[in-house]
C-alpha cells in the first residue's frame, strides 16, 4: 500500500456520529479528529475504509480538548465506524492549477458563496462524488494509488485529445499527455467517464471527430463521453477567444451526436457518446427515447435528467385532492420552463392545488445564462416581486441552486423568506420531489 504522511498531518474532523454505531458507543464525538488507524494516518475517507477493514483495529483520536486517545476496537471487518467528516479529504483538497479560458470560477466577483472559490481538481472527489478532473496535477504515485485501491470509475474532462488544442483549453502544458494517462488507467482496469465541453471554432467539428475516435479506442475502459456546450457568464474574460454556441451550431451538434451514438451502438451495443440535455432544451429539439441513455452514466453531468423528469411525470400517481389546499409558485431558470410547466399542468389536476411556474431572468451572471443551478437569491427575489409578489403562496426553489441552504450570492433561504415575506421551500429535480413538497405543505409540515 502507498501510505505516506504529508508535511501537514492529515486529520479527519468528525461532523456527525451515528448514536448506535461503533464510534458512538466508544465515545467519539462531533469535533473530535481521527488522526491514525493502526498507526497510519489516513489521507481521506478512502484510506480510512481500507485501514479500518479489519476485525481488530486501533483508532487514535484527538479529542476536542486536545487530548489524544487510542481506542482498541473489535468488529466485523466490513462494519463501518459510523462517523461522517467535515471533508472527505483530510490532507487538503487538491486544487486546480489550470487556466481554462472558459473557467467559471476564475471570473467570479467577490462576495459569493465561500465554497464557490475552491477550484478543486482532486481525483478522490472524482471517485467519491463524480467530480470531473483533468489529470494535470497528479503525480505518478497518485495514478498508482488509483490502480492499487481500485478507485473506479474516475470522471475526466478531456475536451480534446489533440495535445495543442487541449493545452490551449486547459491553459497548462501538462494537459498534453492525456492519451498516455488514459492508456495507463484503462489498461489497469480503471473505468473512465469522459466529458468534452464544446467550444465552437476550437474543439468542434473535425477536432471533435478525432477526440471521439481516439477515446473510443479505449472502450470499454473509457465507458462514455458526455458532450456539453460551453457555458459563459458576463464575468468571463472578453478576450478569452471562446464564445457561446449559436442555436444553429447546437442543432448541428445534436445531429452529429445522435449519428455518432447510433454508429457506436450498432458496433458495440453501447452508444458511448451522450449529448447534454441543455442542447435539446435550448433548441426545442425532441429528446431521444429513454433507452438512448442506457444506465445514465453521465446523469450528474446534466445528461438524461430532463427526459427522466418527463418519464417520471408520466408515471406519477396523483392524489385526487388535498385536504387543506396549496398555492405555490415554482421558480426555475429559463431552460427548465417547458419541463416545469408540464409538471404544473399535471399537478393542477389535483383538487385544491394551484401551482404556477415562474422563470427567472439571470441578471447576475448574464441573461444568456439560463440554467437553474446558477440562479441567485436576489434574482429570485426580484422575479417574484415583479410577478406581483408572494402573498399567500409557497415559493418553491430548485435544490440545485443551493448548497447547505445558501445561494450562489451568499443569500440564505431565511434571507429570501425575509425579502419576500413568504414561506420558501426547496424541491429536488423530479416531479415526485415537487409533489412530496406540496403534500408536506398540505399537511402543515415544515
């Protein structure tokens, strides 16, 4: 095993303890820090799982008061300790050192949600949460660790397999060797899901053809490629050489992507290339049938969420009526208007339910930004006020626009409720989520 201590000793600070779990029974508390298991310092929750996968272990804990305690534990080898941590990595998140010309974070103004400014490029978060990484800031021993601990799948932002084009798009010379890195990972049994952010005039057309063909040579090691249009805000550098795709270019990309998917599916029984929902929503094109998405390998990348939403809507079982009745306004980015309006038509069939849909113009990031995930609390407040206010209505905001109850502009749910003088609720990305939230409101539940 490739264990090593970093110059700054890793510490897994406990954020929650399961009362009936091992940690709760032996006295580990919130705020304590796990510093070693069997004498080794875990760098992250992955190391912790490996180190704790024995029937007899010693866990060294630094208590909140500073005291060090060693617990001797006998357990089933697969039994977890029953703790959660403030961060999944204990030795610090690996930060991105690239200078992508279309980077969302590099152009952010001050005063946004604090977590936004952490530009991570950490392979461990890729394995644990599906974050996309570039592979440009990794040492050989870290690639070896991925293979040794079977950290699969890994999600990789490729963008282009042409060395010069990829160097330009990532702003780093270390980006040029992506093919060698992918060869190492896939030949050692690591599964990769790749993405290409398409920048018109840079990595599209013949460049995109080459990228897809190169990546297909690693199939099934490279299991899927998500094709996503570049997203730009008003804070991006105007001289970056990157522009947004036109509707016509998006439509051509859809035609190309559907043909590529069909070609790979005929050859391998797997579509391999998957197009972002945004392309279909922005152009008004019909989504492919649900079986196009296979096992939804890039769902978290915005590929398959919208068609799954529509399929869930068709299957949704609605009550005939609500006992108290609910009036609600569901807000969304302009890209999701059609989806939410379809949902509101069905939900309004319930006696006692009145759901309206309010698309929010994104004034903060720019009016061309239409996704719900980039809505700010202030833009939502302004849109609700301009629509006639929120008196007597529940305002439902999309969960994707918040993290830990905070919008991108550092406004909280409580701040929004105060600004509107109304109750604000959060719903997830499915019709069932919205229905369940309305049911809770009908029952008087918070």
